[in-house]
């Protein structure tokens, strides 16, 4: 059974949506001042999301918890700012992941069913905890880059994929994130408008977003003018908080390391990425810098490789003379 | 080409519309290559089988295709306006992608730039002038066809049925009309899969990216643990492949992997195999052979289990694929639809033959040894002779013969 507390913990559930619908509230209703508690909590949630922090569930007032989540999300959509929605989706993913890892297995089965229509079953074989249908598994799992998420590294039998609890939590929480992001594209959500009275209350939030993004932008890189267009393009995406592919990340990291940026500097630069995971990022950067595992320091891929993976964009006249982005940098730095 | 056109026209005029049945025809894009020009005609769609049949009769195709995808507007030219609704899951098994020795006997490549030529699998660039202008002539050969068929059976028996849980009656197999087979899975469950999801499926059957640790191969306190031969999925496949390799391989083969230590395996062979049979996950491995060497053996051992498919076909969610019961323009053979149970006895060089009226006199430029139905020919060069219609059409389609005078 999914309790009210579960709905507060996992507000993406369909049950939570129908629970909220009972209140019959629209965005306009929040102008009246009657719901200040909910509004304050919603603003708090946005603030935490911007700062990249998880706000723990307050179980003493579950209705406020549930409604404020819906309001926070509506405000994020209403601001027409994809960056904040991505931040929010990210934090929700992290929060759900933590909660789900600690959840009872039976409960996870209910959550998966109600939230995404997935048919998890308990399994106790070869160290696996659950099984789920192959096609449902493949909705999300391919989004993870690591080898441990490849289908070929799971036990697959009779149309079912066997999977450990920790990975189920990861899969479900990723589905939560994607659900939030996808909704941004819905017409109804695009048309959403924040009433004047509420918009005023968002002033501080907007300021916070701006300063947060400015801090990130200040972390500029040496000799900006000498950076080749392919690298600038990826860096721009990173600054805007857009998700970038693994290959793009690798390329930028290796490039910046090679022109003398420190691990720390690059780490700070990446903090702005929407799905930023501190431990993983630090590990990756160090790895590429050659501090972990192997001693080799990586160099970014050459132009030919970048071209074939679609990362070579906005080529300029200097590009004609070079075969490698680092070569581009060397040539142009001299001229600056 | 006139004789081919006439034959194909006859075929499409006499075809029973119900033989053109495909699931949800009205949602599929139909495409064809006509006789007159090389250009593909795309973005056509049909509401019913009769209108399709009538169209084909009047616009006889040299090659006929349909989309693996289901579209809201299959006739729209813009991909976004087509409204993709899903796609069948498709596997393409083709002798072109499977290395076979006999290709050296029947496949020839030719450099259009410098006239260099050679046999077998063609190089990407000409080894002499380095240009990428290689032309190939490939021939249907029984051995290649058999190998392709075995590959299909492996895919179905080892992967699609036991691992993916697909019922063999839900598997449609089509002989491509040339050197391979297409396997279509039209189940609702797989239709919505993204390209990424399909890549995972392709990688799964090709064994790409396997991490043996994830399947239980590890060293704990000096004891080797591995998957159980009775395990399902890749776990069991790894264990069984290792088991089989150890039981069958010669010392020479093992030496290639283990060097001098191969002897250790040979002398303890029985004990290793017994341990896998009896203890399941606790493998007995002689001292001195580390986990790295075992992984090496496994990597070699599982090669036989991997499916040789053209992964691009599986990954592509908007693929055009040969139309069942159409004719292949390079052979004149029928793209036969087969069920799992009649795949085994299917003989493409007999069962896919449609033109069987009399014999025709042709001038043959050059052919290796080939067979069509019960008629064998070649290798011959520059000869005029009378052959059965099916063979004449095949050779003319291939461009290896002309009508004889
Ligand atoms: S040509 Fe090379 S340096 Fe220039 S944009 Fe492309 S990849 Fe970057
Ligand atoms: Zn050449
Ligand atoms: Zn052959």
C-alpha cells in the first residue's frame, strides 16, 4: 500500500497526482495569501534545487509537502527557464535515489508500477534482487554510459532482466528525472503562466539563479580567444547547463587539462552541468588527468574523430590548417 | 534487361494480393527501385493490398521495400512529419558480413580506378592505388547460405527464445533473395524501443562490452568463482563456452593463450570439468593460472557463440527492408517468408525460384561454379549456352550474362 507519506516522498507517482487533484487548486488560487505556507515551502524547494542541495522531507505536514512540490515544479516550468527545470529534475533524481535505495523491496515494486507501469518482481538468484521486463528496462538503462549498465552485463532470461536493488533505485530515479524534463515539452506546460502575485515572490529566486550562473561564468578559461570552436561550443553548452555527451565531456576535460587548467578549476567549471555528480565528475577528471589507474595523461581526440562524432562545429579559417584542436590552440595563442 | 522486366511484370501481375500481406500496411512507407532508373522512389503508402498490387503491376519494381517503422503519415516526405509510432525489431544476417573461406572462390572485387582485382572479402581502399572505388561481384553459394542459416538458428535458439523470451511463432524469417535472412519481431513490446535500446540488443547478441566480473567470474581468497553452466543468459553461456573449450581444445590451441601453462590445463582437464559440473560456481583451476588467463580463454571460447549480424539494421528505427514475397533485382529470387519450423529444410536455390518456364539461350561472360535448382554451371567464361529460365534470369540480373543470339 502506498501511504500519504509515500506520496510526499515520491510526488511523481500517479497516485500523488490524483491526490493533489482532489484539492482542486490552480496556480491562480495561490495569489490569495491563504496558502503562504505552501508557497514558502515551494520557494525553499526551488532554492535548494538551484544550490544543488537535497531538501529533506518534512513528514509533519504531508499535505504541504505534497502540494508545495507540485507548486515548485509548476513555478519552475512557468519561469520558462530550462536551466532551473533541469536543476530541479536533477535534485529530484538524487533525492529519489537516496530514498529508494533504503526502501523496502515490496514498496519499490509498487512505486515502479504506479509511477511508470513497470512490472518488477522479486527475484533471489545470483545476487540479484528483482527482475523486470526487457523492454521496460531498455527505456532508461541505455542512457547510462558505463559498461556496468550494458544489457550484455545483466542476467537476461525469458524476457526478463535481473537487477540489483541499488540499480533499480538508479533506474527509477532516472525515470523520475526524465519525466520532469519531458513534461517541459508539453503544450499545456508551455502555455502555463505565473500569476502576477506569485511572480513577485519569485524575485529572490530569479536573483539567485542569476548569481549562481554568473559565478559559473566567471570561471573563465585562460586565453579564451585561442580556444577552437568545437571546444567553445561544448563549453557553451556546459555553461548553459545543457546535458553534454560523454565524448564531449571527455574532449573538453582533456583539452582544458592539456592547456594547463587544474583539476580543481575544471571541476568547478563542470559544477554547472545539469546532471552533475560530484564524486563521479572528480573521478573522471582525475582519471583523464592521469592520476587514477593508468599514468597516461589523455589528450583530446583529433579533428577527424571530432568530425565523425558531430562535435566539430562552427569551423573557422584556422581550422583548415590544423588536424588537432590543441594545435589550433597553439597557433592562435601565439597571435594573441 | 527487357527479359527481366517482362518476367518481373508477369510475376507482379499474377501475384495474389494476399501474398503481399504485411502487418499494418497502411502505416508503412513503401519504397522501390524501378527498372528505368537507379533512383529510389520513396514515401508511398497504400490503404489496402489490392491497390498495392495494382500499383506494382503498373510500376514494376526491380527492388521493393517497406519501412520497419509504423508511421502516422507514411507518405510524408519530411521525417518529422511522418510521425514515427514504432518499429519492428529486425536482425539482418548476411553472408556478406560473415567471413567464409569459400568467398575466395566466388567473390571478386575490382578497382574501377586502376583495374587491380582480387578475391574474397573486398578491401575498403584499393591496395594498389589507395582509391575507394572498389566494385564487387558476389555470388550466392550453398556454403555461404548454410552458414547464414546456422547463424539465424543460433540467434533464435540461443538468444531470441531463451533470453529475450520471444516465442518462436512470433518470429518471422525472410530469405533476403540473395545471401542472407532478415528476422522480424513484430511484437508490441519491442515496437517503441529507441535506437539506443536496440543497440543494447544488438550488442547483447554480438557479445560487445561483456564484463566477465559482472557475470560472476572472480577470485575470492585464491579460489576462482565463475558462473554456473546451468545459469541462464550470458552467465550460463560463458560457463558452457569455457567448459566446452576446455574439454575439446588441443594443447596447441591452449598454448596460444597460455604458453607453457597450457600443460597444466591438459593434465587437470577432468578435474576442472568435474568441478564445473558438480560445484557450479566454484571452479577448480590449477595453481599458476590466474584470473586474467581464464578471462582470455573465455574470450576465445565465446567467439563461437556470438551472432554475426549487421548491427546497423537492428539499431535503425527507420529502416527500409525488403518486402516479403517481392523479387530481388540482383537474383530474380523471391524474398521468401519462412516460419521457424520450416527454416531448416528451406533450400533458397530451389524454394525461392519463381521462374520455371523452359530454357533460354544466353551468352555468359564469366561465372564461378554455381547451382540453381538442380542445374550446375561453371566456372566458365565467354560461352553461349541454353540454361533453365531461373538460371538465365539470375545471371542476367547479376550482369554476368546477356541474351544469346
Ligand atoms: S576543425 Fe578541429 S579544431 Fe576546428 S572545430 Fe573542427 S574539430 Fe575543432
Ligand atoms: Zn586501384
Ligand atoms: Zn560461399
